[in-house]
C-alpha cells in the first residue's frame, strides 16, 4: 500500500483510447498523456506555519483533472501511478 506524505495524492491515471474517431489506430508515441484519473490515496494535509495541518480538499475515489506535466510517475506492484501535490490538481469531475 502506498501512503502519500503531506499534501500529496496518488492517482491512477485513466487510460486514453488508442483509436481516433475515424478509426485510425495511434502509435503510443503519438498519444497525448491523459490528464484525468482517480485518487486512490491522500496524504494527511499541508503543514501550516502555526503547526496545524490543513486537510486536503479531495478524497479517495474522486476523479480529478490535473496539470499536464504534473507529478512523478511511480510503479508499485506492477501498476503505474502518478504522485502529485494538491496544488497541481485543477478540478474534481462531478
């Protein structure tokens, strides 16, 4: 189990479709990196100057949109995840 520290979250990135609308199969190099995913773990929060922790505004199970080149890719138990700071999240998909 991965447990992020501080204001970080772990995201399972959504898989993008490998075909265009016209049915053309794209090579993996031509595909854009997906910018949405599901949060599978959240840290305890950001440490404030007064020593208190500010809780994160997202929770496990939320589908989020994140910055295009945000985070660090990690591989754990055969799966790939993205670890990002909460500030790199742009929206929660409702």
